[in-house]
């Protein structure tokens, strides 16, 4: 009996180091458990993030300020909160908003209302202020298009003060008046106020688009956006 | 193989540095330095940059701190399968979520944050290396342990008693 005990001892001593305590099937089992826990954790995080986004309701009331493209009397208002440094805003302007302009704005059925939400850094704020100075000369939309065309990486100098002035010159603005407006910070307060208004409405990113006050969840899908505009048009016609 | 856990801990430190920088920028409300590459501020202020109000960068700090701890724990006994698999599971979840975030950047936001891409590369490398260890490190039952002199002495005693 004593001999048997003595023979077993080395194996037990090694066992505490974990060398012999697991069979190959144990490894497979442990790997499976670890993989399952990892998958559950990742899926949980994705679902938690998605649920939060869905519950992050953006409230909005009737449009008040902003720059209007189209007839101010058009029954449907497409309100777009944008940042001139935002690459998705640039893409939205070149795709769905362009399509809306062709299909509804030129026909007088809808108008696009541009709202400033410069949240991507200093160059966004400068660009927003500069666009207000361009608006003072009645050239907001020309300058708006020129700014999106000049867009580069965030805060990389693409929309520096010097470039904003150069773009103003290229757009045919009166540079003396523009520079006076821009350098004096004439629209600093109004840009900040508009940004704050957006934040209070719950806007956290751009573009955020509404059709007659209703948030467009999937604005990339033009069919979905179109059906919302058509519904708003039908509702406006009835009333 | 013995040095792999240390290498993984080092990778974790790099990732921790990135996450800490992004957390500091988030709470300090400072623009993220992007060196003109990508759209870091846009990505990190998007709806996808937080989970239940917690910034993803803060989740990253927690993930990397746990990965470093797991790697150091593994380094104390590099043959321990449980420690290796624990690390591997963490790396899998980290790399899986980083993969999802990279998909969001490319397919939903259409914008890239270089810091996030760097973090995703670190996690993918950690997962690859630990997966390789999982394949290459022999199963515990196949390992013949190196005997310490004390153990060898006891074995010899046992053999003598058995023979006697």
C-alpha cells in the first residue's frame, strides 16, 4: 500500500502545476466555453448600443431659423442639421438631398432648411461662421457647395481661416465685406446658439434630417425618405 | 513560447495607451489629433461611440487592462491551459467587438478613425498570436513536465523503495 502511494506522488505533485490535470477534450470544452462567452459578450454590447440608439429620441418642433433652399411656402420642410467638415453630410448633399431637390424642391413641393451643427472642431465653427457671412451677401448656397467641395480631413487646414477667405473669393463674394464680417466674429454668437439649440434637441451627430418635424431614421434609403415626403405632402394637401 | 504572454502584455499596453488618450480627449472635450488622416472626431462623436452612455474608449481601457492582467497571469505559468484560454477568450471578445466597430466605420459612418483602426489591429494581433498558441502549445496531457531536482529526487526514492 505504501509502495503504491509513493509511486503516485510525482504525478500528484505535477498535477498542481496543471501539466496532467486536463485531457485534450478539456481543452476543447474550455475553448468552446470561452468562445461562447466571448460571442455573448460581443452580441450583448452590439445589442445594448443599438437599443440605446433607438431610444435616443430626438425631439423637434416646427422649424424656426435656417437657410432655405426652395420656396419658403412649400408645404413640406426637409430640415438638415449639418457640419461642413462632416464627410457624410457631403455625401448626403451629393446623393439624397440632391435627389430631393430635383424631385420636390424645384417643383415647389418641398424646401430644404439647412441648420448648423458644427461639432467636429474649430474648423467646423469657422466654416459655419463664414457661411453666415456668405449668407449676408445672399450667396449661402453657393458657399455651402464650395465648402463641401473643399472638404478635407477634419481640422487638417482644409477649412482654415485663410482657405475660407480664398473660397469666398472663388465663390464671387465681396471679399472686403466678407473679411470684415468673418474677422469681427459677427456670427460667432448665432452659430454657438444654433449649435446649442441642436444639442438641446438631442442631436449628437450629422447629418440629422427631419421631414416636417419627423426624424428620418434611414435617410440613406431614398425610397424611405421619399415615402415620408409623399406622406407629408398628402397630409398637407388634405389639411 | 515562454515570452509570448509578455509580448501580449506589451501589445495590451499599446492598446491601453490609445484608449486612455481617447478617454482623455472625450472627457476633456478636446479634439482628437488625427494627423490629417481619417475623421477621428466624427467617428468618436457618432451614436456608435458609446454603449449605454459609456464611451467605447472607456470600455477599451477596461478591456486592455483585463488583457494585460490576463497575459501577466499567463506568463507566470505559460503551460497553463486555463490561463491561456482565458486570455484567448478575452482577445476574441475584444477583437470581435473591434471588428464590429470597424464595420460600422467603413459601412455605416463611411469614416475612419486611425486610433480605432490601430486598436483593432492590436486586438486582431493579440487574438492571432493567442490562437496560434492554442494550436501549437501541446495539450496538457501530452506534455512531459520538466522535473525539478527535488521531484527527481523523490522519484528516485520511490523507485528505490519499489525495487526494494
